[in-house]
């Protein structure tokens, strides 16, 4: 027995918005990476030890140089004594090489690990979002965050942050040694350096805002390119290549303009820090030279002071560069954390119910469903829809284009929740079931079949990766796909290319049908039954669908048909 139901209403587009996404990036956004650092705290501690040893060895070099000047050159030491001093310098240099190499490896290892974890976690979280999220967020923007933003994070975690800490330790150490050798002079220098920090903070805020804006413009360009490339056949059929190229150039032009403003602001920041710190430190060096001439200090102490001043000046210069990198990474981290903290609008119960697994198909009850999209609150896409599908029954949902047939399927799969009414599957309301349990009971054959890049067998096994080769062949045979698969270059191991571009539309449909058959669920949704396949499999149009698989399952089937008027 077949049942026909008509659905009235129009579908609308659901918009997703995140008001927090407009907030400006802050350096504190980098704290969002702390959960990803915790699993590697021992490696982080080891990297910190190597970093301190490398910085300490660098700070020991000026002291060894002072000993060479005062006790070797100035005192007229013998060749053997000079050799000892030079060997001490060589030992410091070799220790610096070893510790720096170990620090670089440990920090780079951490950067690669943490970046991979961030990318995997964000991607897995995005996959769990409801369709409402993807209606508002373009896939190209998500890809930009997974690639460009994680690359910025990797630059900071795997390189810049380590360099910053190393130079901070060296700068503080050099400052401490300079204060110890000439306290009054360096206290004056430190007081003046504090005045340098205030303008640097102001310029840093400007760089941070422009960094976030630059990353947003790059994401816009990536989203545009992804959209166009995914519809390249349509673009070329309308000879819109030049127009789309111009749109992309305009988008990248906006990204370039924002990036150049960021570069100019960062150049001013770095130049100011280098110039100001160097001027102040050179003044301190000049005062130290006068102290040597007056006899208050020795030549060795002057040489030591020169090297410490150089270390301090270079540390400030590197810290300026690192600060700019951290500002860019702060914007990237906040964008990634926005994705990671996005929550699905579908509520999942803490203790879901499990319906019994039916042997002869599922029973579906639709109880007074009313649904409207959030962007069109004045129009019901589905209004007071009722119906029941018994186990093993075939039901067609008939209506004109835009009547709400696809919306009904989305509600059955729980891509959206109705505002009123409920859907009961095998005696359990679907909102009381886990999403995984619900969707594992359903196979879907979309009107526009989706083929993943990979082989034929990987696509058919998508719903059941553990299926045997025998079961895959049986499903392909039931879908009348064996004939064309046998003529492919490598049969079931043939790579189908991006989105199955190496197959015709009908062949892609039969692969999608084989995928649904192999999954062998108690319920199947067809957004439109393919006519060619139905002509070959007339027995499938009977009320009780019995696909010729090995297990010979029986399922309930719900099919969408578009009503049309035929004139003769």
C-alpha cells in the first residue's frame, strides 16, 4: 500500500550569526591555546630548560671575553694562558650550539604537534555543527581558518614565541649584568626605556586590529574562490570566467590594501622600538666609555659592557618583531576559538533514548509539524503536517518546487527542529535520541548525489567502512552499477576525482544508491527517485522494497516527487 501526501508552504534560508565574532582580537586570545599545551607539558618543560641553557650560555660569552681582555691581553699573559682563555670561549660557543639546536628541535616539535591538534580539533568540531551554521558560514572561510590561521599559530608556537622568550631572558640577563657592573648608569637607562614602552603599546593595538582585518579579507577571498571552483562547470557554461576573475581580483585587492596598512603599522612599530632602544642604550655605552677613560672601570669591563649592550639592543629589536607576530597570531587564535566555541542549535539530551532496531523497516509518525526558518518568521515552511509511515511502507511526498519537501527531509534527519509538533521514530521522539543513533537508522539518496574524492569502493563503503568486498559487490549489483564499474580503468579501485568528475550524472546516482543499499538501514529517504534506475528495477517500486542484497533487508521508504502538469 502506498500513501501520497502533499506539503504546502515555501522554504526559506536560515541565517546563522555570532555577535561575538565582531569583537576585536586581543593578545590574551593566545590563552585559548593553553588546553592544547597541557598534553605536552613535559616536552614544554624540556624546551624551557634548553631555552634557559642557551640564553645562559649566550650571557656567559661576555664574561669569558672580559677574562680574556683583562687577564690575557692587558696583563701580558703567556701563549699557553691565552690558549686557555680562547679554549674557554670555544667551550662556551660549542655549548651554545648544542643547547640552541636542542631548543630549536624541541620548540619546532611542539609547534607542529600543537598546530596539528588545533587543526584536527577545530575540523572535528565544525563537522558536528548543524546546517544552520553552514548556511551562514562559507566553506572557504572555514578552510581559510584551518589553513592560514593555523599557519600563523604554528609560526608563533614553533618559532616566534621561543625566540621571544630567549631574547627576553637574554635581555633581562644583560640588563642585570649591566646594573651589577654600573648600577647608577643603567638605572637611568631603565627609566628612559619605560618611556619607550608606552608608544609601543599604542602602535601594537593598531597592528592587532589590522591583523584581524587582514585575515578576514583573506578568508573572504578564499570563500569566493572555493564557491566558484566548486561550480566551475556553471561558470564556464555562462562564459563568466572573466567576470569571476575580476570579482576575485577585487576581493584580493581589498585583502592587499588591508595587509599593506598592517605592514606599514608594523614597520613603524618595529622601527620605533629599534631606534628608541638603540639610542638609549648607545647613550649608556657612551657614558661607560667615559668611565673607562676616567679609570673607574677596566678595558675588559668595557668590552663586557659593549657585548651586553649589543645583546640588550638586539633582544629589544627581536622582541619588537615577535610582538608583531604574536599580535597576528592573537587574531588567528581568536578566529579559531570562535569556530571551536560555536555550539549547535540542536539540543541533545544528556541521557538519550534508544529505540529497538526494527527488522522490517521503521515506523515514522509525524505529529502536527509546524516549522519556519529563523530568517522568515512570517511564513511557515511546513504547517500542521501529519502523517504516518508503517514498517516496510513506501510513501511519496508530492508537491511543487518549493513546497517544503526537502524541508521535511531535513526535519526527519534532524538537521532542524520544528517549532511545534514532533517526529516519532520506532516509538521514540527523535529529539530524545542521540543524533548518531537517529542518523544511523536512515540512508539518504539525494537528488544531487555527492561523490567524494577517492575510489569507487571507498565511496560505496562510506556508510559502512567495515563492509566486506562481497557486500560491496552485492550493493553495486543491486544499484545496477556493476556494468559501468567493470568498464572503469581499475574497476572498484578507480579514483573518481574531485566530486566524482570522472563519472556521468547517472553513474554518480547509482553509486549513491549502492551506498544507501550497503548501509542497510531500516529507513531510506529519496529526494527524487532516479527514473533510469527505476526502469531497470521495477520491482523496487513495489510497496515493500526488497533490494537484492545478501541479507535481503526490508526498509521503509519516503520519496519526494515534484508535481508537474503535463500537456498533450
